[in-house]
C-alpha cells in the first residue's frame, strides 16, 4: 500500500501531537522539575523537668508536660495534717466549737412587745348616722315694726338684704317661722331643718 504525500503529512502531524500530549501529561503527573515534597516536622522529645511546677530557668521557655498517673503520689502525709490540727480559733466573738466559751451578752428589750394586763375586746360601735344638715346661711341683724304692729326682721344673705315677716320665704328656700326681739326661727325647706338664728349686734 503506497501512501500519498498528503497522507504522509497528516500522519506526521498526528505523531507530533501525540508526543506533545504525552510530554505535557508526564510533566503534570510528577515528572520533570516538580517541587520537592515538604519534609516531615521533627519530633521533639524532652525529659521531665526536675524543677518545681510553675517555675522556669531564666532565659528558657517553660514547657507544660501535663500530669500522668505515674507522677501522682498516693501516700498519706501526716505532717501537713498535724499542722492543720494545731490551728487555734482566734475569733473575737463566741467560739461556737467550744462548750466553755463565754456566752455573748444579748441586750434586753426596752419595752415589751406585748401589752400588760387584760386584753380588752374591741367595742362594736353602731354605724354612724347621716351627717348633720348644713347651717342656714342667713344673718339676723335687726327688727322693725310695721304699721299694723307686726314685727319684721332684717336678714342678710351674702350682700343681699331682706325684710321679712312671719311666713315669708327668703331666697326661695328659707321660711321665716317666728321673729323675737333677740332671735329668729328659720326653716330650711329643702331638708325640713329648723334653726334659731341669734341677733347680731354691731
């Protein structure tokens, strides 16, 4: 089978393309000048420190190593316990843990809260009655004698002056019942209240 010049050119172009694709793929998958992997961090091991906890050597950083079960000492130490037993209560008041301690003086009350003597039962008072009627607002300040011999009274209500005889009504409310020389009986018709007004002498 003979290849024409056009077929040979196409075959050469395909071969070059395949080589380029293979080279790019090899480079991306780790071949060629790929960056070296990062080295693993070194493992730092240190021996337990013999210094006291919470202290550090000057200029060196303290490292916390934690606490393991092997470092705990379960032995009961009697020395610290004896020290705590020798502590003496030094309060200024009463020692509540001692039966021989002096009692605290409690001040006596000035007066008893309960009254002395027999207890008096409250008296049940009757309910209050109605309030008293208001006073009659009239002033009796003089008398006069009419032509027929009847007596008339001079009355003052605010700034108004009235001359009334027996049976007259003043201010449509007050009825004159009787007139004497030194007093006057007036009835308040709104509540049937009668009052005696004395003579006012100026």
